[in-house]
């Protein structure tokens, strides 16, 4: 089969760090959009005359489209050329952001979010591939650390930024702010980024074949998997025919696509990469990182705002130092990769992140701002020691020709892990709150002396303010029941943090199975 070798034009003398900043621009914008719309859903629903449940499809549609494109980025790069495909993705993302910002109805907004997800899905894996191509091996750790700052910090600041924009301006601006960033990204990419000489481009005219069956199975499987994860708790999981149907279709399609693609000479997704032990183990570890990162990021604002009564801004201030800790930690980890094996850094990160989560598992209704902030900061610092070493360990044994497929699969594992983490957190919170409430309510009987005393004292305090005895008794029961609900919610949050911490510790034995990788010797200084 004939192929076309992409001849790279003469490259100007550009620092690779300028290239890193260029690809970071669009990637940060895309990752931010996975979470920035969350807090704006009530405003979107009200403005477009729909319910909040209907408006959640604004999130789901984006995640589904994003997940479908992620593993296909390597194939499309082969067809169009990496630079050309990357620029097209940025352009699609930018144009669809404009359309989202001016959408007159919820239906059209969902359609435009699908386009936005299709454009943004490939930005992360292609950015990683460009970074690995642009830096010598001894500086790839620092390069991935710089890249990781945007990918990991963006979901942290997304809800806070989205809330601030929505409160002070309009929900439409959470999409419209992407336009100047997208235009700048296209311009810089045109001037600074080039396809490497070894990249082989194949075209349909030269024998490239589109695997329609594989593409269809993958798209259906990932679409129904996202629907299963996003809608499961809302529809009582397998008590709903919709969720059962989605689970069956997702399982059949995803198993079938793996079997099918392994038998193809030109697969749209190269699952053979998973035969590489380091890559496969790193992918599973990255799934767990996405699971706990997105899960904990979702639960902490809920705890702070709905249980402790924090404002959106104050809740964001609890999370923000964690973002700073991630940035500092990733810069440090880029240097440490030159001295230590990647797997030791991963283990250190898992332990530190688990310590932060265990501290959160000791929260109570009296927890102060500083304790909440420092617990989150410790967890975030541990996360900083995971992202870069995991990617370094995964890609160090992958050939350059398969790098595009590998980065796509790695990002897919992280994103699906994130969706699974959010789904699990919502489910645990709902189920454990119900359990604790049943246990606590069982004590609300006249036979329980503590409850009887509390009821009598509360009723007396209300009666002292002028209420009748009957009204005082009724109000006292309501107050005590509200306290039960609040304590049940608190205990459910604690249970969830315990589970997330144990997941991190459970990943440590898996890391020992990774092959030893020599530290990246050489200068690790940004130039």
C-alpha cells in the first residue's frame, strides 16, 4: 500500500517551550469546557425555558462526543496530517463555541455542544503527541508537567470561573470567551507547529480504508456508556429500562469493537497498544486518577455549599490553593523525573493524595475553612505527582508511529474514569445519606431519652418567643428532623471520602507491576 511521507518544511528556530505554550492554549480551553458549564445549568434551563434535568444534556452531549473522538485522534492524524487535523479541531471548537453562545433554544444548544465535543475531543491527545515530538527525552518530563498544569488545574477552576461569569454577566459568556483564545491558537499553530518527518500520512486514494463497523461500534458503545454513567443515579440505575438498555448496548458494542479491531489491518483504534504492559497498567492507573480527581472535585463544592452554607466564591477559595499546589508540584515532578524512577513518584503521589482524602474523611459540621483548604491542598499536591509520571511511564515504551493512538487511548481512560467517578460519587452520596437518615430517624422516638430532652428543650425555647405549645412542639420536631438530614448528609460525604482514599491505596500494588524506567538524565531547566 502506498503512503505519503509528510515532508516538514524548514522549521524556524522556535523554543519548544513556545510550542508547549501554543498547544496548551487550546487544550486548557477544551478541558475547562468540560466543567465550566456545570454551575450554569439552572441559568441555562431558566433562560431557555426547560427543566434542569433537560439542561443536563448540555453536559452529557459534550462528554459523549468528546469520548468518541478521543481514541480516533491517531487515525485522523494519519489521514489529514497532525497539524492540519489539530487546526481543524481548534477551528471547529471555536466556531461551535460561538454557536453555543448565541443558541436560541435548548435543542440547538445541545446540537452545538455535540459539535464542540467533536472538535475538542482530539485536542488533548494531539497536544501530548506534539509535545513528545518537540522535546528531547531528557526534557519530556518538564514538558508533560507544563502540559499537565492546564489539564489538571482547569477542572478545578472551571466551576468557580463558570459561576463568576454566570453571576456577573450571562451564561452565554462561558462559551463566547473561547472565541479569541481559539483564534489566537490557530494563528500560533500555523506559524510554530510542523509535522515531524517520520509521520506517515495515508490517504483514501493510496489505499487507506475507513473501518465503518469499528467506528460505528465504538461510537455507539461510548455514547451509551456516557448515558449510563451520567443518567444512572437520576434514573435509579438498573431499576430503569433506559439504563438497562444503555448498559447492554454499551457492553456489547465495546466488547465487540475490541474483538473486531484486533482483527483489522487498518483499525480506527489500535487496541494492540494495550499488549504493552507498561501502557496498559498506566492506563488503568490513569483511569483511577480521573475517577478520584473528578469525583472529589464534584463532592467537595457540594459539601461546602449545601451542608456548610458556603457561597460559590468561598467554596472556590477552598479549591483554589489546591490548583496552585498542583502547578508547583508538577514543576517539581518534572525535575524529579531526572533523579527517580517514575513508579516511585507515582506511589508517592498516591500516598499523599490518599492522606488528603483521609483528612477529608474526618470532616464534621464544625470544620473550619483552613482545615478544608489544607486537606484539599494536600490531596492536590499528591495528584501533581501522578499525572506526569504516569504519562512518562506509559509513552516511554510506545513507538513514535503509534504515539497518536496511545495518547488518544490514555486520555479516553482518564475521561471515562472522570465520568465514572462523578457517577459513583453521586450514587454513594444518595444511597449513604438515605442509609444514615434511616438509622438516625430510628432514634427519634419518645422512648429515646436524648431525643425527648432535645425536643422538650427546643420546644421550650420556641414557646419562650411567644409560640403556642402546639406550634412550638411542631416546630421543634421540624428543627430536629432538619438536623438529622444535615447529619446524614455529612456522614454520607465522609463515607465517600473514605472510599476515594482507599481506591488510591488499592492502586499501589498495581504500580509495582510497571517495568523499571531509567530516570530521564540531562538538563531539566526550562529554556
